[in-house]
């Protein structure tokens, strides 16, 4: 199995864990598990970044729909979302003066590093899938 497919399986398992955690009363904030691991300001900051990235992803695909673009790879929405998460995460960290040197484990820079790696892997998958999808169009 290629590295990219392993990453997608990890993303699926990660998403399942994050989706089901509140059902069982577990608070899960990467890289922490448990109650009281992040203060309210950090929780709100992460939720604002998530909200901005989600709405920008919706906007991006709505604009693509109205411009009559060809169908995209099924990885494309995940790629767009992770790209916007990195963008808005960096903007949020810079606005809030979060330094990577203070305590990297507690800062959002670690999360952004993981998302950047994810974005790169998804970009490679999307590029390969796009070639397969549109190979017979011409």
C-alpha cells in the first residue's frame, strides 16, 4: 500500500475518533485527550479557524460549480479544507502572537505542521487522480 493511501486511512480513523469522542463524553484536542487540557481561549481560537476553513471550502466549491468546472477528484474537498485550515491557522497564530519557541507542544504550530504534511500528501494524491480522471477527455 502506498504512503498516500496509508495517510488517507489514518485520516479516516482520526475523523471517526474525533466525530465519536463527544458521544462518549471525551474531549479530544490534538495532541491532548481529556478534560481541561486546553483553556477556553485556545478552544475558541481552534473553533474559529475550523469555522473559517469550512466556510471557505464551501465557498470555493460553490464558485467552482458556478464556473462550470469539470468534476474533481474525490480528494479535492479534503485538500481544499486542509489548505484553508493551514492558511487560517497561520493567520490566527500570527494575530495572537503564538510563538513556536515558547512551548511547541502546547502551541497550534504543531497542529499546523501536521496539517501542512497532510496538505502535501493530499496534493500528490489529487494530482495523480486528476490525471486519471481527465486522461480520456482529450
